[in-house]
C-alpha cells in the first residue's frame, strides 16, 4: 500500500511541476496577490500626508463656527479644503456639479448665518432654562429660529462606509461646538469669569492592545492581509485539483485506474497528500516573501515567532484538507475543464467574500453573518487571527481545526459515495 | 476446453436511455483463447468490456473470471485482468518509464521486478531508446505499444483490448499482434474488440458477433465463414449478419 501511495504522490508531483501554467497559478499569482493587496491596504493603517482627501469647501457662514469646523478638518491631516476653483470662489452649484461628475469625492456647504442662528438658539435655550429657575437676568422672549443644515455632497461612487465615517466625524465636531456654545452662554448669563475651559473631554478613549514580552502588539497590514490572502491561495487549489481529476477522466487514464485492484481511497490519498504538500509550500512561500521581501518594499513585517509559525503550519494543513475535499468533489462532479475551472474560481471568491477576507464579518448583514459561520475560510481565518493577532495557543485554534477536519471528512465521503453511485448507474 | 470467462445474463441499460445497451448476454470464453468480440458501432462491445473490467456495473446479471465471481470477489478479478483501453490511457507529460512505474505499482508488482519488466517490455517492443522521453512526444504507434505494456506488467490471466491497433501504422500493428500472439502462447487469454475484420480473422481463435446488445453468433472464424452463405471471409460474414446500414449512435 505504501509503495502505491508513494508512486501516486510522485506521479502527482511530477504532473504538477511539469505544468508551468499550473505552477504560476499556484505559487506566483498568490504571492503577487498578497504583495499588491498588502501594499494597497497598508496606507489605511498609517497617517500619511500624501493620502489627504481634497474636499470642496463652500463657507456661506464666514463666522466662528465655520472657522472652527474648517480648523478642525485641516488639523485632522485627512483633508485638503478647497474653496476656490480656477481662482474663482466656489459656489454650491459648482461644488455639487464637480462632485457629481466624480472630479472630487465630496463637498461641504455651510449655510449662511450658521454661527448667528446657533448663538441665538443657544441663548434662547439657556434663557428658557434660567427663566424657569427664576435666575434669568434678561427678559425671555422666544423667537422662531429655523434649523440650519450643513449640506454634504458625495461622489455617487463613494462607498457607504467612507461616507458614514465622514458624516460621523463632522456630526461629532458640530455637537462639540454646540455644547461649547451652551457652556459659554451659561457662563455669560451667570456672570462667570470666562476662564473655564470646556474644550477638553471628560471622557476619553484609549485603545488597549495585546502585549507580548512587555511590548504593545500593534497590528499592521501584513498581519491582517497575509493570513487572509494565504487562505485565498490555499482554497484556490480546488481549481487545479479539479482540473487534474477532470483531465484524468477525459484522457482515459481514469479507466485504467478504475480497472486496477487499487481502491479509490488510495488513489485519492495520493492526490490529497500531494496537494497538502502544495498548500504548505504555498504558505511557506508567502511567509518568506512577507518576512524577507516586505521590508525592502517598505511594507511592515509579519514578525512571527517560531511557535506561531508552527501553529500556523498546523492550521494550514487542516485548511488545506478542507480546500482539497472541495477540489476533489468538484473534479468528480464536473465533466469538462470548462465546467470545473470557472465554477471553482468563482466559488473560491464567494467563499472569500462570505469568509470575511474582504469585509469583516461583523460589518455584514445578519444573513451573511450566519452564512459566514459555515464557511471553512472563515474558520481558518479566525484561527490565523487567533495566532497572529490575539496571541493564541494551540488550544485556542483546536475548535477551528476540528471544524476544518470535519468539513474534509464530510465532503470527501460525499465525493467518494457520489463517484461510486455515478458508476453504478 | 476450460472456461476462463463465464458471462451469465448480463444486461445493461444506462440511465436516461430508452433501450438496453446489453440484453441478457450469455457467453463463455475458453481459456487461452484469443476471443474476438466484433460488432458495429453502438453494438455494446465497449459496454461489455467495461463491465468485465469493473469500470461499469451491470443492471443485472453477473460473470466469473477464472473462478472468481463478480458479485463475491470483484477485487480478486481485478488482480487477474489487464486492460488496454482504446484511448491512450497514459499521462502525456510523464515519460514512458514513469507511466509504467505508476501503473505497475497499482497491481502490487514489487519495485525491483517492476523496473526489470518495464525495461524488458520496452526493449522487446522497440522502445528502449525512448523510455525516458515524455509520452506526448511519441507517435501513435509508440503510444499504443506503451498502452499495451501498461496492461500486461502484472502478468494478467486475461487481457482485454479495446481496438488495440486503431490508428497505427502497419509496422506497429504487426509488432503488437505478434507480441499478443506470444503472450497468448504463454497462457494469457485475450479478449479483443476491433473493426478490422482481416486482423480478427487472422488473430482470433474464437469470435462472437454482437449487435444491438445481443450476441448474434459465436464460433471459430472458419466455422462462421462456412456457416454463412456466400461468405468468403469474416467481413462478408459480418455484413451478412449486421447489414450494410450506417450505425450512428447517440
């Protein structure tokens, strides 16, 4: 049995390594993918002046509130405010046109008399409260003050997450300005010294990150992207594997295999062993690139200890098994390469999307979150993150490994039963 | 003469098919015979061979090969048979030697013995200079010879050949037939399908003609020719029995 298994592995390895196109698909493309995605996403982890977003700024208020909003936006280092185009002051109509054409991401328009109206409204509210308490020093006569609207225009192609982020930031800024105005008005009314500072928040936020060897472990883009895209590469193995099985069926060698006394289990064990080796090789190739080449490209290193590499290798084996079982099932069901290749590629993309490789699972809809729970890519990704980002040990990744192994057992069993039934018909 | 293959009422109807590809086929193939299974396209030859090789399951019926039952000892049967399919059942990017090492290993042939046999067979069939070349570089005749060797590495008692000389040149065909005759003399029972009537007439000791899933007639080539009016050779016997109409099968 061992000789048969060994010969099967040798055969599969020779077939793979003599297929240049297949090798490029298996090794070169995933490496390029990891490098490109990490480079693109690296900028979101850093505050770089080069990535400031130009924003069209139309200030009809020209008073303290609008000046403060402008100051805070410029100090955030994320925006460049543009108030003139072609040396002409911007109008709302022009700003709206430019944004909707896609020339700029967004425009902010502050209405006329924003500061004045806010001051009147705040004074009225404060007067009202003091009047109720019998402490008013001025006569209280409420006047209708229409609300003011800060209008924001976004390029229709802008992602909702980005829009919501900007809106929340400006909303927070304006709320702070409003409460500052309230405090100041109270102070004036009650005859305060004007020396109190209300600019500093009482409640502050601090992110507590995991620590390793008395140092903060701050996640970088490599630590997020390398595991995710390594998994993508591993699961992509179902494409060449399914093609391998379909080719074997169509070129006649399958007939010879079926008529031999060697059981299907041994034949597939050869394929499973070979492609598991390939999964590990893919993982180590990407790891080497991340550890050795990334620093030369000014990308962050993975910084993995030997223990973490061992843990990740073990997890890679179980993720590989899950991917291989899918590849074998697809190869058995598909009748032609034209069926197996596009289906396999699309299915891997779907698994990646559902698995949280592109968008975090918590940000998905409820239905998709449920679906992600049954995605082997999600299990594997969680396992990787447990190791890389959460300093997890073997015990922490056992649940994911068990799920991936169970997935493999179920799908391989189904594949072999289906194959047997198909030939009985 | 002892019976090597005993086929008992084998029928086969494929799923979604309106007709039976094989209908209660009963056949006895004598030991150490060269048995020709002849018939037009779609007659059921390949279906019958596939069932005997364990590639397909019959809808009903069973068979025995060298006393081993298809129902009780199917894996025992696979150890006793060799298969030479119509397609080149070889991996194109592997060398002849690599292909044969792999296929030989599936039949439990020990490693050292396998290497010796491969070298011996390749030399015997004129391929010793090409054993380490990839099969995709071979001519049709060369591929057919490697295809044949892959089926006999484990010294099978029965060798099934599905059109073993189709698409090959005269010299390769002569080499293959000559080698098969040698194998037969050493004790291998050969079951052989072909469209080449002249070859079958010369090569086969017994023949069965199959059409529309049924065995029409069985006997030695001489008997069939003698018993068919106005027939001088096997081709005329064949046409007399199966007709001249084209057989297009979907």
